C-alpha cells in the first residue's frame, strides 16, 4: 500500500469509526473497537484511549480484550488514557494487577480521567496504596489528560 492509499484508507476508516457519543481526541484515529462496556480507541503516536461507559465495572476479561486489541494493532508501549464515565468503576483485582510493574509491558504512562468525587477517592486510593510502577496521573477532564500525554511524549523524544 503506497502513501496515498494509506491516507485514503485512514480517512475512510476514521469516517467509519466516528461516534458522536464519545468525543475523539486531538490525534488521528487508527482503529476502534466497542466491546459493550468499554470503547477502545487507538490513535496515532501510540495513544490508547479506553472509555469505560456509564455504570460499567472493568473486569480482567475486559483488560484481556484491550490487550488483544493492542496486539492486533502491533503491540508495544502506549500512552494510555482511561476515561471513566459516571458510575463506572474497576474491580479490586484489576486495580491490584494494574499496579504491578511486570504487567506494564504496554505502558509508557497512564492518565486516568474521572467524572465524580467517588471516582476521585478510588483513584487517589489506587495511587497511594497500589503505587503504580509507571507514571500515572488523575485528571478531571480529557483535555488536561491529553496535554499531559503530549508533555510526556515530548519527554520521550
């Protein structure tokens, strides 16, 4: 596939993947997969965006689906944004697992976007007691998370 064909494919793919309900990031969308409770999006520059839908709880099965999605797109390290909609949560097993250094083979950094005070309390608890091995920061807006991701990308150049 030459460059022109790739550009046309990406434009076509991006238009097919548009979802008005969930705002896309300020990067070119490469792939998207909706598994029901979570919408996975992969953007240029290795940005992985997982949108946990309202009222859903992240399970290890969902994590496995996310890794499968990343592997289908070449695997490697990613700048992760986990965006939690209202009343969404993470099972304790997933919190404990996600903090382990050995399990972070797909991660440059993790940005956690929360939407309410209960999620803030849980996210603060995660940072304080699970102590993730990779740089992790909590945000109350996707825009601030994107700014931080861009800053981290520049640091890795």
